């Protein structure tokens, strides 16, 4: 077979490299090698820190660089080094080293899934993303031994590649007859395998872009180390596999990543980066007396009015504080909010805008969405080659962010029932066929729904027109009823606002087509002003991230008393339990979460009376429509 040189650097020979590796391992990985020797086969993976290798002088740099370009060779060099120098096993047990995995972690440079190209094939890559699907773990045959059905002689091991089963192509070596051979599973060798699909993480996407995906093969002790929804860095070799369409081979190839190592990264995961300058602008903005109004007005500025809804949205963007209790349970900090309203009043528009502002946001529709729906599903599909596949839905993928779910009234019954757990416990449990898993859904849910009959009926009680069971409704901290009643003053204002947005769009299009024409910046600024956010979306995102990271406000006595007094008055008013949204202790928890978010907006460590008043006003606006009249 002709060998294409994977590496164009001729210099050192294989043995030189193995000697270098041996020196490096002896210097930096003595303890780990010893552990493997003691704990083998339970412990059989040597995990090498790429950054440590890079820092090992000039030779380290060369080895590190070679790994990226020519990983197959490097991995076998390291194994040679281990074998030849008996770094783990003694001379007589040397072949055990074949079962040791050499893994590299902490590569400094990551590549986005969407930037992977043909020239990356057979190189070592580090890819970041969220796990969307995982298959069951199943054994794959790696070396097969056969027995001759005529004389019983065993064959040497036949190496098995991916895909097709390789059977002996020669006659039996002993009796030389062309007889049937049978596989002897007890003597053959298997390895555990699992397939994953990762997708780009939402924070890397510019608003509205669809995430791209990459399939990953895991082997041996890498299997079952991560679940759908986990944020991971996967390092491995990009492989290509030929497509076959209708039985004939195509010149098109598919790619997948042959995983070498997997890092589950929650804390290290790169969040929104905030520079010193950013911090300065953030702190400055936090002192602005118009702060709350500015934040609300920077949410979907092309949508006129809806000030209360926008104010509430700014609260859910900041969120409350999650609390762990001594009994091991936890109280969620995420705020769930529902918009129920007549069609055409910009519910969808607002949901889409929120995704732009949330550092980790996902927009989906209850109606269409993916096969995984809102929570998670287990299916037997083509992806798993007949294995069961567990796929994360929107709420799992939005873990630690906001899930904007449009058309919630149209979601499936399965979603509806699993949503209860997902919203309150923020976990999703799946038990189906061979798959049992608990996935995390620590996100805020911003839902939108139309009324039962498509439009609100003016004469029926509003609460009866929301197409969701009370148990689900009670899990929302805020429910806004948005009605489209003709009102000539408001309609004119909305109309003018919409036309302004169109006009601005026209100017922008005109300038694009006539780049040579002089542009009057002042004129454009003046036109743009009403439909531009007062706080730039980039700064908004950074502000949210900064506040969530640094700000954990506590309830002051005055605020506490205000909230309790309001809660008691609610219980009083809604004492007949006929209303579909009962007033329960959940409302008090909601008030606390909202008040925490309110204090976070001004980066305060204390929840004061003004926060209590603000959230009571908002909650009252919501409850007036649905819980009492
Ligand atoms: P919904 O999801 O509530 O049915 P959409 O979000 O699809 O409605 O909005 C319908 C259209 O009407 C959008 O183009 C939106 O921009 C416009 N619209 C509705 N209300 C307003 C408003 N208050 N200000 C500006 N545009 C609006
Ligand atoms: Mg809509």
C-alpha cells in the first residue's frame, strides 16, 4: 500500500522520537506510570498535559507540534517508548502496554465545528461544544479469532476495522481445506464504544445562526463519561469515511472525530470575556439613575411599548440565586416567565431578541423543534446504528442559560409531562429501554403561547383560556396576559414606530446599494434613535455575565417584611381555590428570586425596599389577570 507522508518534516527517526518521549515521561509522568502499573487494567490511560509537553524545552515543542500534524504516528511513538523502555510493565509483561491508552488534554487552541475543512483530516483537533446525543455503550470487536469447523484449529487474530466484519480469506492453515470458520468470542478481543454528536455552544453563535454538529467516536474508558447537555472539549483525530449511496461508493466523504480525550468543562468553559475597560463601563453604568429604564428599553427596541413585559424580561436575564439546602435539595434561582397573548403582538419577536442578550440562550418552538422536543428523548435511530440514542432537547441544551420556547401551547403531551420536573427540579429523568439517565436543565424558561381559541374571548375569564394545566402554570414565576384591544392612541404610536423601523431599514439598504453617495450621519442617527437600544447589546451581555459572577445580594429586613406582607395579602385574596393559578408558597419564592434579580441589575449586595416594591408591582400586574380580578 502506498504510504502518503502525513508529515513533511524528515529530520528525526522513529527511534529518536521514542527516546525523547521516554525522557519526557520519565521526567514528568513517573507517578502516573507507576499508578497504571499498580492499578492495571482498572487504570489504563496515561493522560498527558499538552501544555506541559510544550514547555519541555525545544524538544517538547517539536513533539507537541508533531502531535497536531501527525497524531497517529505520535501515539504509536509514545507506546513504543513505554514498551521499549519498560516504563510501566516489566519485560515479560510488555505486551500489556498495547492496552494502555495515551491521551492528550489541554490543547491551547480550539477549532469551531463550522471551521473544520478537508485539510484537517488526520490531524489532531480540539473541539468545544455541547453534547446533543449519545448512543448506548456497546462492545465492538477489535481482534477476531476463528476456529476451523473441520479440524478445530484456531486462526491468528484478525484485526477488525470500523464497519464491516472481516472474515478469514484463506483456507485453514492446518487442514488446508476450504471449510467454514466460526468466530470464537471468548478468545476474541472487544472494546467498549459509544457515539456522540456535539454541537457548537450557543454563546459562540451570532444571533439566529443554526449550530453545526460533529459526530464523535469514543472508545474504551472514555465511554459513558459525559451525558447530553454537558459542555465538553473533545480532543482527537479527525477521520474521514467514504459515503455509500445505493450500494456504490461515492467520492464524497463524511467526517468524524476519533476521540483521544474528553474534558467535561463547566467551570473552565470560557464565558463572556470581560476586560478591565469593560468592567469600568459596567460599574459606571450601574450608577446611572435611569438604569432600570435603560435596560428595559434596550430589549427589543424595535417593539413599541410593552414596558412591563420588557422590565420583567430584564429581571429574568439577571436571574435570582440558586440555593443549596442542608438536606441536599436545591432552590432554583432561574426565573420562569410565560407570555400568553393574542397573535401578532410581538411575542415571538421579543423571545428572539432575548436570545441575543442571554450569554447562553436557545430559541425553539413547542410545535416543531427537534425530535428531542423540549426535554429529552430516547430513540432507536440511524445515528446509533440500531443502538438506542439519548438526545437532549432545548431545555437541556440551554443549561445555565435561557430557553425561549415559542408556541408552548402546541407542545407534545410528552413534553408537557416532563416539563414539570424540568422546571422545578431542573433535571430531566429518562428511563427507557437500556437508557436511564438524569440530565440537567438549569435554565430559565421564557415561554410564549396563544390563548386556547387562538384569540382571547373578551367575555370569558382569562384564566380559563390558557391552554395549560394549573400544575404547569404554577411553576411560572410570572405570567403575562397580552391582549390586542384596538386603541387608537396606542395603535398610532405602534404604527409610527413600525414605520420608523422600516424607514431606517430603507436607508441602510439604500446606502448598501450606493456606497459612493455621501452619508449624513446625523440624519441617520436621528432617525435610528427610537429603534436603537440605549445599552449596546454587547455591553448588556457583559453586564449580565459580570453581575451573575460577582453579585449575590441578601434580603434586608425592610424588603423581607414588604414581601411577606404582600404574600399574605395574596393568600387572603385568592383563598377560594377555584382559580387555575393558585397562590401558593411558590409565589413567595418567586418574589424572592425576582427581588434578587432586581438588586443584581444595579450590582447591589443588598435587596432593599425599592427592589421589593418593583417586583410586587410586576407580580401584581401578572396576578391581576390570572389569579384574581
Ligand atoms: P406573535 O408572536 O405575538 O404572534 P410576532 O412577534 O410574530 O407576533 O409579531 C408580529 C409582527 O408585528 C412583527 O413583525 C412585529 O414586529 C410587529 N409588531 C407587533 N406589535 C408590535 C409593537 N408593539 N411594536 C412594533 N412592532 C410590533
Ligand atoms: Mg408568534
